[in-house]
C-alpha cells in the first residue's frame, strides 16, 4: 500500500513505471555494446617480443675449442725384444734418462746358457776348420808333387770349404745369441724423460709389450680429438691459439701439424696434433690445454638451429625488417653441434628470429627481446 500511495503521489502508474525501467535497461545494454564496438580503438595493441641474432656479429660464431693434453713431439714406446721375467727396474715416472741407459732387465740366465753353447760350438767349428784347412794344404802339395791324384786333393779341399761354412754358421749363431743377451736389457734410445712405466719386477712379459714410454727432449705438442662432423673445418698448417688451464695468462701460438687418417674405433674421433711455437718453461708434459681455432670459410654464417623454420623440404628463417617479420628461404651448408652453417640466403647484418619461430606469421609486427629497434 505504501508503494502504491507514493506512485499516485508522483503521478505514475504501474505501466509508466515498467516503461521507464525498460528504457533504462535498453540504454544500459546499448552503452555496453557501443563500448565493445568502439572502445577497443583506445586499447594498446599487443606486439610480441622475439629473441633474435644478428648475422655475422657473433664473435664466437666460427670459433671452435677443444680440450687437449701436452705431449712430446716424439714419444717412444720401449719394449723387450724377447720374452722373460723382469728382474730389475732402474727408472721411475718423471726420471730424466740419457741414450744408452739401461731402464729394465729381464732374467738373462737362459740366454747366457744359449750363448755359452754357441761359443762352444764356435770353438769346435774353428778346430774342425783348422784341421780341414791343413789337410787340404798338405794334399794340395802332394798333388803338386804327383804323389796323389787330383780327385784326392779336391776331396780334402771340399772338406775344408765345408768346415769353413760350419765355422761361419757358428759365428753367426754366436752373434745372434749375443744380441739376444743384449735384448734382455731395455735401453733408452734417446735422451728424454720417462712418461709411463708399465712393467714391474717379477712380471713375465712377452716380446713387444710396451714397458716404458720415453718422451724425447725437444719440441712439445698438444694432442686433441676432433669429432668427424668438424673434421672438414681443420687442416694441416692451420694457425691456432693454446691456453693452459694451470697457467694464468699464458697463451702460445701453434699450428695443426698432424691429422689422423682414421677415427678411433671407440670414440669415433680423430686424433690431431698441434705443434707449439716458443713453449714457455712452465709448460709441463701432461698439462691440460685448450686449443682455439677459427673454423670454416670467412663467407660462412652460423645461426642456431632454433632459427630454422621448415616448410616442406625447404628451410626458411624469419627475417626482421622494419619491425615486421618476413619468411625467406635459405640454403644450409652443414651442421655444427646445435648450430647451422648457412651457404646462401643471408648476408651480414641481417636480423633473424632465433626463438618462437612457429608462432609467427608473415608481416607480424615484433619487438626485439633486448628492447632494440630497427
């Protein structure tokens, strides 16, 4: 009753009230629609941020680094030439030795017995030859005087020749056995330092088994191992720079001196030797080194593999031009770890999207991740 009395006081009927409420609702809905239609013009457009690289600006793009070890230019793996039991060892790791120094020796008793036997055989052969030679001379004189026939003289001459051959054979045998006696000693072939010792007293070793590694005095090198997919980036004579982990600020220039023609059967890497120039005295055998070299042709460009956008069989990249992206085809020369070597399609200074390439479409406006502008 109270509401009805107020409406009559205001001069409103229920129909007029409903009409006013309906108009208000229509006006509110229309304003919302108009806001949705026309209000977006004042909302800032969202521009995606992309990660990019500038082609040719990376200082390490064509740089390869390999861990290595300091080795001697010439290393000898010394082994006994006969089998036997080691009875003495006179060197240890790191010892400096001179040419001709005895490093190890195997038990020579059996060889000495063989030498003694050969010496006795030689003495016997000498005696036999002397007797045969005198007989041949005596019968030659008898033949000359007509006391014996020529056949008899020739028979004793042939016996002397046979005795001489036996004598020569015994001399050769004794010489060979003396060599065997010398082979019981493992002798340094050059001046140098002992880098490895594989034999100990009491071991029974076979002929040809490496017992000692001798690094000759002189030039030092770095030994590195290169994977097969990077072998084409190096060549003999190529300049390199070598850093040493244990020696701060010591850098040495060098060149690639040797590349193994065959990969290691286990690691599938190629052994490479780096010759060093003017090696400092602080550089010791076995030190850890890092070999740094420039790889590839100067015209090659390298980009991360994440920048490649594959469409069918043709690789593309997104190129940023005037704040917008364009899809351009490229030609790939090869691969290096997580990077791609570009043969054609890019030039130095091009800005290429390196992340999120699958979320872009042609002519999209973008912003660089570091806030830079184009």
